[in-house]
C-alpha cells in the first residue's frame, strides 16, 4: 500500500520555520523535556507544541514518554518520507524505457517513408557545393532524353573540365543538350574552348546578353536551382518545373548560337546595348557587372568604349546620346530577361 497520502499530509503542514529548527536543536542537544524546552526558548506551550507537531510529522521527533521527545536523524527521515516518491520515479523511468524500446524500431520506417515522399514530389535541399556536385552526378546518370541549362557564369578551367566529363557521357547516350551562357564568355579563352567542344560533341550552345540566374532542367521533370547559400534545391513539383521550362525557352529564343567562326562583333554589341539599358535605369557599375557576369572593371571598359563611339565624356551625356539616337529601341527585352 502506498504511503504517498501520508507524504502529502506532511507537505501540507508547511515548511519548517526557524522556530522549528530551534526546537529541534533544543530537544537534540539540551534536553528532551518539552516543558523545559519551551521555557528556555521563551515560547508558549502552544508555540512549542506547534513546532513539535511539524517536526514529528517529518519524522524528526518521536514521543519518548510524557512531555518528552527524542530527536531523530534527518537523513533517515528523508529516506522514510521519500520512499514512496522513489518508487513512483522508478516506475515512471521503467515506463519511459519500455515506451522507447517499443516505439524505437518504428522510427526508421517513418524516416524511410518521408524520404520516399520527398523523392516523389517535394523539394530536396543540398547544403553545400560538394553535395550539389555529387547529387548532379547522380541525377545526370539517370537522365533519359534532355538537359537544359542556363549559367550566368562559367567556373574555373578545372570546373569546366570536370563538367565536360558529365556532359560527354550525356551526349554519348544520345541525350539532347541545350545550354545558354553569357555573351561575355566568348571573350574568355577557356570558356570559348569549352563551348566549342560541347558543340563538337553534339550540344547546342547559345549566349545571351543578360542571364537572370542559374537553372538546370533534367528531362524537363526535375529542376535544380541555387539556394543563395552555396547549396541548391532539387525541385520535382510539375507546376514549378513547367514554369521554369517556359523561362528557359524564353531565354533560349533570345540567345545567339555559338558557331565555329563566332559572331564576336554582333553579340558584343548586344552586351553594349545591355549596358546602355542598365545605365538608362540608373543602375550602378557593380549591379551591371553582376547582371552581365563580368567584372566591374570590364563594365567600365564598355562604358569608356561607348563614350568614345558616341563622342561624349560623362555617363549622363552617354544616356542622353543613346536616347537621342534611339539606340535603346524596345526596352521590353531587358525587362523580360532581368
């Protein structure tokens, strides 16, 4: 039978008071006689009896004859009073342990279910560049018929060489491959070499003046987009992927093919026009550089060349001259592309 109710009664007596401690010390160290203790402590019989009652309830005192009380060990009292609580604690711990053992094996089943749900319809987040490269290699091996990519910048020569191995495998398997990179890549030797090699392997390569962001579409049912923190998101939602495919098609239609002989002057004029349109909107050199995937110094070289062509000296005069000569034409294209 549990002694918990008795323990509850003890707690309901309220906490020990300094008076109770004085009474306990008196009965322990001086005399077990209650009347003598009350007199020596200057307490009324009722006050003394009140403290004795609380101390007895806590098993710190026990009667030892008429008007006498024996002081007991606080340690033993604590054990006696908390025994029922210890039993309850051990029972709760046993239940917790049993519950964990029973439900624990179900955790992996649930996690595998979540992963299957994720692979089927949701978003897969890749946290860093290494994870992105590894996952792209896995996804590329599963591609059946098409790869569409848009790259606002091209990587280092080492990155391009590594990417070509994946691209070569795709093209050898008969996968249709289309990619768009910036016009400015035509002025970069390694990038131009990369584009030419891709074309030789059977890929279709185009360049555009403005590219809004990186995008990879696999079989037009998986999209990979950057997250802005060095990682990427793998998207499988059909509505989202279809929308991103429409964006790719728009960029592709406004891009120019890369040929063996090149179209250097013509496409570089496109870059100059993009610079002028950004300038007309009051955008900074840094902003224009980010949009065109070039350095700020390169943007300033374009501006200097335009000033020389139009025979003006300042950015403001350059904008006025471009407007006067109607060089900007229909501005909708830049708005559409970013």
